[in-house]
């Protein structure tokens, strides 16, 4: 059984294509943070603290959850929060009250 040069070239091209496709780098995860839209006002005004904050279980995750329709949500697997800010305030965990 002999394999012709033409078939060898086709086989090599196929294997090279599969190798390149298998080694192709996937897009990395993207991280997002919320930032203030402007400077925080300073002065002697009254401050109000709110907490603790709890979220519904279906959005309490590091992935972004986006609304795709009036009644449909989707989890964005490659898009994540840079931090979970809603977990920063926990009573008795280093928060100092101004009162």
C-alpha cells in the first residue's frame, strides 16, 4: 500500500490545520469595576450608611448577569466583576461606625 505525494501533502495540511486550531488561544476573561461618575462631595454634611446588603442568589456571583429580554437573564462566563463590592461591608468585620 503506497501513499502518493499528493495525499501526503493533504494529510500534512490537514494535521497542521488541526494543530493550529487546537492551539488557538481563547479570549481571556474580562474584569469590570464600577467607578463613581464624579468626585465624592466633601464637607461637614450628614453621612448615611446602608448595610448589610444582600442580593438574590441568582445574581450573587462573580460573573456578570445580563438581562436578555423582559423575563430572561444570562450569565456572561468570560465577563466578571473585578471585586465583589457588595461583600465589603459586613457588620463586625472591620467596619467602623461614625456614630
